[in-house]
C-alpha cells in the first residue's frame, strides 16, 4: 500500500491553512474493505427484516463505484421492501445493465412495472 508523506504547513498565511488538509480520495480507492463491510452489514440488515436500514449502506456502495449485479439487486429488493417501488425499479434496471439476462430480475421488473 502506498504511503503518503504527512501534510505539513507551508510558509504564508493562506498556504498554511490549505496545506493542512490532505485531498479526499474516493472510498473505493482508499478503503475497499470498508465498502465491502458496508455491503455485508446491509445484507445482514435486509435478512433480519430491516430493509429500510439496509438501503443507505447499499446506496453508499454503489456511490463508491461498486458495479455488481448482486449489490444492485440487493438495493432494489431492499427499496421494494421499504415501499420505494420507483427506486426498486431503477436499481433492478441498473442491475440488468451490469449483467444482462437475469431471468428472475426480468420477471420481477415485469411484475413491478405492471403495478405502476
């Protein structure tokens, strides 16, 4: 793992303030294990019947750049159980963009879109 030199203040009033803060990096580059841990926690919450609490964890994972059909499907079903049908439909469509030809997801989308 690449280590960064500590950030030190440079001379001058403006530079001293700016130099104290290291640049923020996306979570997927900085700590992929943290994103994976969030997905595991979300899965556990969803299985325990706490889908509404699982949704933010799945959303953070996809915001961090996770392009997994499993995560998109899980987000879709968690949103569905939370009562967010439009959000569920969107997540399931994104899952099909990542991995086309998932017959269960296609059937679920047809059922959900028929309810609109």
